[in-house]
C-alpha cells in the first residue's frame, strides 16, 4: 500500500498574525511554523494503516526550503520518505496542480490531506486534486478503514450528520478529528528522520487563479460590558434591547 | 451571461446559508447588470424554491432525482456544470458549507475558474477587476483576493451578510436534469445518518449558539447548556477537551480544529477562551462570557461578561430567557 500525505507548513495556532507595513504580505517575523494540525490527523492515520497492512508513507509539501524542518518532523513521526516541490505556493489551484503531477508519476493507493489549512482556510486542495486526477475525494472524513486490499470505508461529515462511503482505491480524502490521535516524535524517530530521503523536485508549469492583493485585521472589540452575577437576568434584556440579537 | 447560485435543502426547506448565498448572487447580478438563477438538487419543496424570488432569484433549475436526496459529489458537479453552461454563468455562488465548498472546488477545475471560499463581502468590480474579501488565518485576518479567471466561483461565509428581501415575486421553477451515469455514483454514500440536532437547530446554521467548557465539570450538568439553548432557540456547542473527554459528541466541538461558527450571538459558559477556541468563534457578532475567574482570557474577546459560578448564573439566565415574549 502506497500512501501519500500532503502537509502544509503553517503558523502555530497561538501565533499573533501581522502583516508587512503596506499590508501586502504576511509578516513571518517571530512566527513559529508547524505542520498544519489537520494534516497531523492524516499523517498519523496513514502511519497506522502502514503499520497494520504494510507499505510506505510519503509526505509531500509544495513550498520553499523553510518548510523542511516540518517535513523532517513528519519523517520523525513515522513517514518513510518525503518530496518537496520547490515553489512558492501561490494559491490553492497551483498547489493542487503540483500535488496532482506528483501523484500521476507515482500511483499512490491513497492520498490523504488535512481538512483545511489554518492559514489560508481554503478547504479546497483535496477536492481539486481528486477532480484533476479523476478519482473520488471524500472530505472531510473523520474515520478511515480498509475493508480489503482494494476498498476503503470512510465516514464523512456533512452539516447535521454523516455519510458512510465505500470506495475503491485509489482515492483522495481529507482528515479531521477524531480520525487518529496525533503522535509526538520520539528520540529514535528524530534520529532516523535525518537519514530518510527528502527529494526536492522543481514544479511543473502551473497557474495561480487567485491573486492576493492585501490583508487587513478585524476591528477590535470596543470592550466588554460586565453584568453583576446577582442580576444575571439583566443580560437577557441587554441582549434583546441593546445588542438586538434576541 | 448570468449568475448561478447553488441552494441546499435541509428537511425540504432551503438552508439559511443558501438564502444568504441567493442574496449574494442577486446582488452580484445587479452589480453586473444581469439576472441570478438558482439550481437546486434533491429533496426541496417546490414552494420553498419559488419563494427564492424574495431574494431576487428569477428562475430555479430543479433536479428532483431522488438518488440525489443525499450528497453525491460527482453527480452534483455534473448537474451544476450543465446549468452553468446552459445559463452562460460567469459567477457561481455557493454557501461555504462542506457540500458547497466541495462542489465549488471541483467546478473550479472542471470550468477552469477562480475559486474563493470563506468570502465575506460582495466583489469590487471597478476597472474590470473582481476582488472579494475572504476570512483567513482562522478568523484573525481578512485577505482581498482578485479572481483572475473568466469564471468566478464564490463560497460565501455563513452569516456574513443579511438575507435580503428583494420582493420580486415568485421565481419560476423549471425541471432540470443532467445525463447521469454509474460513473457519478462510484463514491455515492452507502448511508446518510442524520444526528439528533438539538431542537432542530443546526450548529453551523444557528443564529445563536450556547457553548459549554470544562468549567461545567461533567456531562451530567449539560442540562444547563441545553435548557438555555432551548429557551433561546439556540444550537449547542462545546470546547475541544469536552469532546475529547466524551462529555459531548465531536460534531459539537468548535474552534481552530473543530467547527468554525459565526452566529449573531455566542454564549460561552465555563470556557477559558484559549486562542485555539477563539479562532473558531471570533467572527460571532456578539460574544457573551460566563466564567468564575475574572482573569479568564475570554473576557478580552467578549462584548458582555458575567463573573460568577455557572451553576448560579445560568439558571437565572434560563429563567429570564423563558420570560421573554417571543
Ligand atoms: C499569498 C500567499 C502566500 C503564501 N505564502 C506561503 C509561504 O510563505 N509558505 C508556505 O508554506 N505556504 C504559503 N502559502 C500557501 C498556503 O499555505 C497554502 O498551501 C495554499 O494557499 C493552499 O491553501 P488552502 O488554505 O487553500 O488549502 P486547503 O485547501 O485548506 O488545504 C487542504 C489540505 O491540502 C494540503 N495542502 C495545502 N497546501 C499544501 C502545500 N503547500 N503543500 C502540500 N499540501 C498542501 C494539506 O493537506 C491541507 O490540509 C501562501 C499562500 C498564499 C495565497
Ligand atoms: C493545536 C491545538 C488545537 C486546539 N484546538 C482547539 C479547538 O478547536 N477548540 C477548543 O476549544 N480548544 C482547542 N484547543 C485546546 C485549547 O488550547 C484549550 O485547552 C481548550 O480550549 C480549553 O477548554 P476549556 O476552556 O473548556 O477548559 P479550561 O481551559 O479548563 O477552562 C475551564 C474554564 O472554566 C472556568 N470555570 C471553572 N468552574 C467554573 C464554574 N463553576 N463556573 C464558571 N466558570 C467556571 C475556569 O475559570 C476556566 O476558565 C487546541 C489546542 C491545541 C494545542
């Protein structure tokens, strides 16, 4: 079983988000980058499937060299090898084209991603890749099991419920919790990760279809109005008469 | 050229988020000097479709194929792509739901279009551009994005704009279908299981959300959250540890790694307000925080706050909420 896990390199969840003086680009100063949290669910599930059934787990990132520490981290967690497509990931469409190109060369049985990146919040790369490859994309899935060597059973979240889907391999799926319990790399993993192959490839011709022009931040709240716990009921009338939300 | 809006049904009615998408579609059509057509698939009442006229929709293409009462991605894509072609649609509008974003992403590939999800504003179209604002960095920022392809696909963030009543009478409803083959059904769900949605209010669609954290001590105390939610017609939610501890189901977990919600009113009870929690709720219009610790970080993100023990405060709120005339 050959599994591809696509990982995105994103600001840590506790990051304060700032932009350059002209508001035209994200300011990376002082920001810690991590593997996108949703992608960790995908990665761990891939490793669990490999442990149960045999095979390989390859991680793929479309990005510049500064993503390599997190690619190594994925290797330390248990992936076997890695590919970095050496390009500035301009938008989701461009990223999807790069992932599809790698997938076409390598015949993966399963392509796993996270539900969405926590920086650009696109929720789209997985479905684009599925469409580009002409294979099913099941997203977001919170359960993934193999029924036999050629069939998987997934549970997918929809608003207000879930769908149970059985598909033939190959397919694309995106992960959300509780698909797996993300792992922390151990010492042995960190040591072996250093010697695992990380292949850097140049991008195929691709096209961005969205042009990020500028950024802004939400308006600050004007401050909190405190209500005395003894008169808690007053909150309800404020919500109706002042905030007008009831 | 025209604008095409995909509307989703739920229990035969049109979802609130789809009425927002219809409003958006009509307003873009006005900007571009054209009309907005809707496409609906599966089980939706025809009178609900005709009522889309209120949002300014002039015509609805309706595919009532009962195999599509559940979500079958490839079939939905084929139907909507055909509708887009027939209507010569240059702008396609979806709600930013799991279904809308999935279909929108696949159509971006099939129609060679530019896609923006999580969109919060109408486009700026001066000078031949098409620039929309998206919510990014988990609600911590906005980005202005120029969509550069001929076909533009937009998934509108929930509760980002108010449903308008354009009052232009009933929309005409036309039967519509695409030639579906077995190929579109290879990944069709075997089964669709709907949850018991707390009093019929879907969390992602709710105007009011009452949410509980670890401060509530245990699942046996959730009647406080549920009773307040019921009195306000709200959906219920929870923090991540509450779902991890199995006090509540995972589909109620909101935050950076859970569901992102943007209701008009979010009431947080016994939740500390960790940055990852805030990332999923910070675009709520009004935030109320009830916490016994005056230093809880959530108060900094709140509009109204009560410092007190939830076990004393919430019963008072329930009583006051029940006393409201509807
Ligand atoms: C203006 C701009 C500047 C950017 N600058 C940087 C940068 O400096 N460094 C950087 O690393 N990224 C950068 N990105 C890329 C960004 O992190 C995303 O990779 C890309 O925009 C797709 O985001 P999305 O939210 O649409 O993905 P989604 O559709 O939400 O992602 C879904 C899943 O797709 C997979 N995926 C997404 N992106 C990648 C990727 N790049 N490689 C492999 N798998 C992926 C992951 O599994 C992810 O969970 C930039 C993007 C933009 C628009
Ligand atoms: C990568 C990552 C992703 C994460 N994603 C999410 C996410 O999506 N969503 C999420 O929620 N969290 C997320 N977290 C966890 C987050 O950091 C916090 O740990 C979590 O939100 C805390 O939950 P809580 O507020 O319910 O519990 P606690 O932090 O334990 O807070 C309980 C609060 O209740 C108050 N309290 C106690 N007793 C009472 C009482 N009787 N009456 C009133 N108040 C009382 C306390 O003062 C305290 O403020 C994530 C963390 C990481 C690292």
